[in-house]
């Protein structure tokens, strides 16, 4: 049974009796205070807090690990937080101008599952400074490479990094084997956000970054399209005089001809693209004579490939 303070499906009296770590509410309160005092002694410079809905596997949960380390304080539903609340329910984005709030009151997160956000009573948690994070990419083992979906420690670290507290970000992440990879992965982007001021400027920087990404993706796609032609075998053998450099330039490409064709495409044993509806077209495309083709059919079973190159 989960131990999170804000477990959603537990009867109310049970929730009141037992909180994080399975202690009674009173014991737990003392325990958490002790932990929190301890975390201050552990020298984390500002308050860290989370509402824990106990949705996640405790072994994989970064919030719970911070709690075990005594670095973060658990909050109850109904409690608000004075510092920056990094939350999927945020309105604006974290920006360098949030530095003062962070320095004075710290930062918090909502420890819950991305898949169960609708179960979180956002109206009963949060605070005055609820913030989204701008585009950043997760480096944690569960969501590696996924944009926006950071885990709790990444979200706190991102908040600190954006307001210019890289040392705090590194300190938190250093407790996770993959942690500092988050800062490496997002280095360039974090530096861009750090040079911003208010939320609007961060949003603008994010937009420009996303546009750049989109352009790069399009370029990669068109490059891939051009190079995919190699997967189609020796297209020059179809005998209509179209040469590879013409195809590369995108003019009258056989690739697009085949892709746009309604006819099914097969690949011969050498990977040459062939239309399957007529033996004639197969001969023409592969550049083999009719005689040779019939010979081939008699002596060997034809080998066909689907569009992914699988043998069929
Ligand atoms: C949904 S929980 C998932 C926690 C995960 N199970 C873990 O091990 O840490 C992650 C929390 O980090 C914060 N967070 C992560 N990415 C965010 C983003 N792009 N915008 C706002 N908050 C974010 C939110 O508080 C969010 O609820």
C-alpha cells in the first residue's frame, strides 16, 4: 500500500491517520519537520516541497528519493506554497525574474503520474506563483528524450537553472546517476532561457527554439527522402534515362513516382523496386528482359519484400 500523503483513493480517516512513511499524522508531522530541519542542516539553501499523490513506484520516484534524502518537505492537500510552484497547472512559465521568489520562498512540485493528472485537485494545492516550464527535454530513465515531461527533480532543477541558480540545480541532480545529464542535454536551451527576463521573453525564446527544431526536422526529412532512394535499389536500371543526380535534385523522381503510384510496390531480391501488378512492369523496372524474367520465374521462386524491406 502506498504511503503518499495525498493518496487519492484512500478513505479520509485513513488518510488523516497515516501519511508519508506510514506513520500517524502526528508522528509524521514531527517526522517531516525533523526531516525538513535536517534538510536545512543538509544545507539545501531554500525550501523544497511537493504534494505527493502516491501515484508512482516509490523506487523510481524522484520526489520520494528527495524526501528520503531529507531534501524536500511533503505538503498536504489544502496547504498552499509561497514560493514558485512548478506545476502542470501553471499559467505563465518560469523565468529569470522569478529569482527573488525562489530565493525567498523556494520551489515546489506536484508528485503525481502524468497519466492521472485529472485526479489531482489542483484547486486545493498550488500557490500564487504557479508556473509551467518552457520546452526542455527529460533525461530521466523513464521519459528520456521526451520534451516537457520532466520528473520532479528535473522540474525543480530546471526552475533553479532558469533563474540562474545552476549550483542548486546541480546539487539536486547530483543525487541521481543520470541527473547531471539533464543539464548537459538542455545546456544550450537553458543558457538561452537564462538570458531572458520575464515570462514573455522565455515564451518567445521557446517559440524560436521550436521553430528552429521544426526546420531541422523538415530538412532531415527531405534529406532522408533523398537518401531513402538507396533503399530502393538500382533505380537507374529502369532504362528511362533518369539519372541519380536528377533524382537527388527532386525533379521527376522515381521515388515520388513510386510513392504516389496507386500500384503496390515490391522489392526484388536485390532490393530493386518493382510494381507487382504486371510482370511486364517488373521487367521494365528491374531492367531485365522478358526472357530472362520467365527464366527466373521457372527456375527460382520470386522473392518479394514489403515496403519495409521484410521478406514476404
Ligand atoms: C507529473 S510528476 C511525475 C513525477 C515522477 N514520477 C518522478 O519520479 O519524479 C512531475 C512533476 O514535475 C513538475 N513538472 C515536470 N515537467 C513540468 C512542466 N513541463 N511544466 C510544469 N511542471 C512540470 C510538475 O510538478 C509535475 O507534476
